[in-house]
């Protein structure tokens, strides 16, 4: 069950600078050999990967699994099943659950349940503050001892700068990165979409880019002051990218991530498909004009935090991914029940699902358009998040855990939310024709998802 030979695929491992047609031999859950024409050991199952990409198992460092306390939306079993379908062998769950992950007992509970019910690796983050209330630091040392890989109040943002400074000092002491949801509440107030032309035209309360940029600036200053590694989550604004670029050039220990919805869509999408395509038609080079999906104005599946922004902002995110300013790709997978989203735009919760579509969207918008290389894209899904979080993952080096993703970069398919492995269906990409599909997801040498059966194997 934990030994396998993958033959004939294009093996791409950015961590070891390997890119060639080769075989990959897995023995007892570990990478045993990578090379051409490896002889098949007796009794080993053979997987024909000819014409496919074989790479280290993908890592999504920003996922909401909703357990404990919000399991009507998602749980460890369904969330990890969706991740496996998307080609992800490791996910990092956020702490804004109920109760929040702000103590060692909750960390232990999630790790135990993930070991029993999850089909991929689950790494846990701990809250920066107790109950994610932004008022009192959580017990960061105890959380570290319990096994967390980072601290974050994701879904919320610590507004007290002195408290955030102390959190950074503790995080540096315990060698933990600080992942921050960048949102200044006094600027954002009750905004529900990007502040600009479309918020005015649609009569919706605006959310200015400065509400993100001011916290990115704060984090740069604190990273410079404390030496802590601060990671800015789901960047959406052009100004944020510029600030990050300048800080990284100065050697500040700051990093950022981008989600597909922010480099594929714009705020025009909230006005409906007719206005979106008319005003912003050059989205994906591989989207066929006769197979475009349609959606109405005020569709709450286009409501996320931070919000979709302008074409200029989207282009800045793409440029940041190209020049390395933004090092990591992730989904911010945020499932919600249908009845929660089926309300007026003002009252719907923020967030969309994403683990099953992010690889294809990244391939289409980044690789097939020749903005970045395939190797660079894979690095942003593997070794870059692994290094940020100090995970022994993201490589096909000999002796490494046999977490492997196999995908066909040219396979065209239509994503339908109703067929998702997730409990929730709140995706803006349902009905989209995508290019790039996962063929198999292998965790510890075990094939946990196979495209042939379109089922997760447990």
C-alpha cells in the first residue's frame, strides 16, 4: 500500500532543481529513487505517468477546515478529501473555529481527528490572541509545544500594534512565522466589496485598498523591528505588492501569498457576467469564448475577504508572482452553507471554496499564458510554503516523505460545484472550463485520490 513506481512522467522538483523525464520509486512511504528506467522491484505496483507532470505533493498553507464547531460547512474528512481531489497532499488549517485554536488541548484534538479521518497531512496554526479577540496574547509557547506551525488570527486582524509587536517577539523566540490577515477595521468599517466604480454603481458599501495596505506597512515595520518572520495573507491590492517588493529588497523578513480569485477575477464580477466580460474580457488565455459561464449581478459567491479589486490590482498581483515578490500560492478555502450565501449581498458571509480549482486556475493564468514557468509555479505550491513553515515537505529528494502530485497540465474539464468533495458549494468558478487536471494524489506512498475513479481512497 505504501510502495509504488511511477514511470515515464516529467518529474519536476524545484527543491532539487530537477526537471526531466524520469521514474520515481516509492518504498515504504519514502522516496527511494528518482531516475530513468528504474527496474520494477518484485511486487511493486506500477503507475504509468507518461504525458503527465510528477511533482512534490502540493501544499496549501491557507485552508479553513471548520472543525471543531462549524462542521455543517466542512470537516476534516470532507475538507481533506477536497484537498486530495485538488492535488494537495498537505493543508494548513486556520484557527478561527469554534472554539478557536488558542490552546494546546484544541490543537491535540484536531491533530488526533486529522490522523483518524483526514486523507492528507493536516498542519495546525494557533491563534495570536485568545479567542481571536485581539485583546490578550494566546499561550504561544504552549501552542508551539502542542505542534502548531504558525500563529495567526486569520479572519480577524490584531489592531493593537503594541500587542502585535509582543506577538512577533514571542514568535521569533519560538521560531514560528506570524501569518497576518491584513485589514484595518477603522478604514474598512462595514465595506462589502472593493471601493471604486463598481461599488458606487451597484450601491454597495466600499472597502478601500488602503484598509489592507496600512496593515502591510505595519507588518513590514514590525518585521524590521523584531526580526520575526511575518507573512501577509491573501494579498489583493497593488499598493501591498509595491510595499512588499521594496521591503524584501531591504532584506526585511516579510513574505506574501496570493489566491487565484485575486489574480483571475476583478470587482466587475460582482456586476454579473455580462458586465464582467464586457469590461474585463482578457481574463484567461485558455477560456473559450463560446463556453463562458454566466452569473447574475450581486452573486454572493463573488464576495470574499479581502474583496475582488480592479484590473490594475490584479495585474500587480500577477507581476508580483512573476518577479518573486509574492512567493506562495494558496486557496483561502472558506466553505459556507448554501443558506448562508443565499441572502442579500450585504448580509452574506465572506469566502469561497478553492482547493479543487486552484491548481487549474494557476496553470491557466500563470503558466499557459507564459507569465511564469511551470517550475516556478510548482515551487510556489511546494518548497516555498514548506520553507516558510519549516515543514519537511515539498521535495522528491531521496528519503523524503513520498507525498506526490500527478497532473495533466493540458487536460480540459468543467468544474461543477455540485460534484465537489467539499460539504459546501460556494465557488464562483462552478461551470468554468478549466485546463489542467489532477490525475493522482499520493500521500506517504498511498494513492489517496485517483482521477480514474474520481473518488478519494480511504
